C-alpha cells in the first residue's frame, strides 16, 4: 500500500513538472517581441531598411567624403654631393632617402548634379523602408494585443462562470436540504437544479473559446510547437 502511495506521489510530481515545462507563460511584452522575431514580413522589412541605409552611406562616401592618397618614393644615391670649404671637401646628404606625400582631394558637387540626385533618391528610398518597418511593426502589435487581451478576457470569463457554478451548487444544496426538511417547494428544488445544470454548458463553451483564442494568439506570435500557452 505504501509503495502504491509513493508511486502515485512520484507520478503526480513528474506530471506537474512536465506540464510546467510545456507551458509558455507570456507577458504582452514577451508576446510582441516573439511575434516580431518570428514574423517574416518584419524581418524582411528590417533587412531592406539596413540595405537602404547602407546605400545612403555608400553614396555619401563615394561622392562627398574626401579621398586620401598616400604615396612614398625611395631614392638611392650612389654618389653623395660634396662641397668645398676652405680647401676641404665635405660630403652632404645620405645614401638613402624616402619621400612621403599625402594628397587630399574632395569633390565639390553642385545642386542639380547627378551626385545630389543620387543622394536624394537613396535617402527617399531609406525613408520608405523606415515607414515600411513601422507599418509592419504596428500591424504586429495590433494583432498581438487584440489576441492577447482576448485570452485574458476569456480567462476572467471562465473564472466568473466557475464562480457561478459554485454559487448555483451551494444554492442547490441549501434548497435541497430545505426541500427534504419540508420547508421548500419541489418547484424551488427543481429550479435550483436547472439553474446549476444550465451553467455547465456555459462554462464548457467558455473553455472552448479560450482554447481557440490561445490558438489565435499562438498564430499571431508565430509559435509552431505544441506547447501550452498562457498569458499574465
């Protein structure tokens, strides 16, 4: 008997642990971040924005950034220059010499030139991609918030329905006791029983609605696994 009880306790513990590991509990912040990470349209929009920014940078660097040219020249003297001072010859200079020069050139574009036209086009394309990112992000947030709060609402509805069943069951117990004691009518007893029974399908429907709402939320987030989802 003791072994059976111990086995049941272990089974319960393992089942609880497995359930907790398979349940993803998300806040609204978590849900939105997951949705953005899993949404292919958002990822593509972000990549297009990066490409557009890179194109703007390239246009500026190719046309407006100064060009630096560093050059060096090596000279080997086989015969040094000599000068005569008071009848004596002196060698000047060195056998080896290195000359280094740095040239700086900067283009000066004029308004209306292809350079400025290219810059305007690149910046306009970058702004379009930025608006596209914002548009996709706004849609993601709207969809996730709608499905997220729908799950929260249905969880509260289930709590209310469960409370209604508890109240109806308690009322039925009181009326049944009064009916058996002969101080309540059979009509009152039947009505109390019907009220409680009518609450059961309402609770069942609420649970089905919650399951559907969670699937909608998982879809808007982009979760493809079979794990249970909960929100807080």
